[in-house]
C-alpha cells in the first residue's frame, strides 16, 4: 500500500516531529509513504474567517496537487482532524461548478485522518508502541463532531504497552483554540484553555494525547502558564515511541 502525506501547516512549520513520527510509524507498518513538497495550506483558516475567495484559491491548488498524488498513491493521510474535515467536507461547499465538485469528491473519498487510517483502513490497533506512565486523551472538536472519530484513538492508546490510560473528564469539551477564534477572542479562548488544563491536571496523567497539534499547542500553553509538567503528545508521537514490531 502507498500513501501520500498531507502534513498540514502547523505540523510543517511548528511540529515537524509529528510529521516525522507519522511517516516512521506508517513505514514500520509496511506502508510506502510519499510527500509532495509543493503542497500548501488547505485553506481552512481563510474559509473559517469568511475569506472564501482566498480559501478557494488554496483549495484549488491543493486539489490539483493531490489529484496528481492519487495517480500513484492509494490514500492521503493527514495528522489532523480539522484539515481532514476541510478537504472531505468543506471543499464541496467551496467549489460550485459540477466538474470541480466531482474532482473534490474523488479526492475526499481517499483522504483519511491518521488514527482513522490506522484503525479503519489498515485494521491496526496495536502498533507495538510502549510508554511508561499514565495517559489521558482529548477529543478534538472537528475529529469528534465532523468525522465522528472517538473510539479509534482510544483503542490505539489502550494497546500501548506499559501505558495506564485514564479517561479525561469532559474529554469532548473544546480546548478553546478554534483556529482564528483564539485570535479574535483571546480572553475567552484563554479562559476555556485554562479550564481544560485544570481538568487535565486533575486526571493525574503525565501526558495528554490528541490528534491535532492545534489543540496540543493551545493546551500546552495553558498548562505551562499554570506551571504544570504535563506533556502534550500527538498520537503519532506516542505510537512511534519505543515502537517494536507490532503483534
């Protein structure tokens, strides 16, 4: 099987380790991975802020790039629920012409968020990873409500050798990031993040895991301001840590 990675802006610019972990784990699982260096933003920030023309230009470019990728790749894998939602659902709102919508649907059908791809396509739950400590999990809003992905990440975490998983109270409550929401309404955003950070601390977990680096970035900031030592890990980082040959 061959996949093309859509790395996303935040991973590319701020969390390249998440991209590396995604690629390393997929390769360990026998997947051939490619990466198109011409890829750019999917257009989600512009779309969410109401700049449809700018979002459409970015979406058109992304569609062109990944149509080309899918000539040789079987799937597109994305380490982000929100960017996956943008391509799978919101592109159909952006493109008005029938032909463009047809192309968008063909690409969208082969786009999978990272955890979704592991569980639903590869049929993998135990990746052979190990972690010594207590973990909890935050449900990212787009991943949970738009893609309806909830059990997959938990199955993958539960299979990590040595890890003690504790369910987070109000795990589905927003972390407060919300993309440009955190820029437009910083006080509200910070207050929501602080409440989320307090909940994470009460869980007793040493690390909180999520599938979107945007949430992790926001929660890490709140935890740091509280003087907390809780680590924030993307699921790909956890599953590639101490990885042995999966059973």
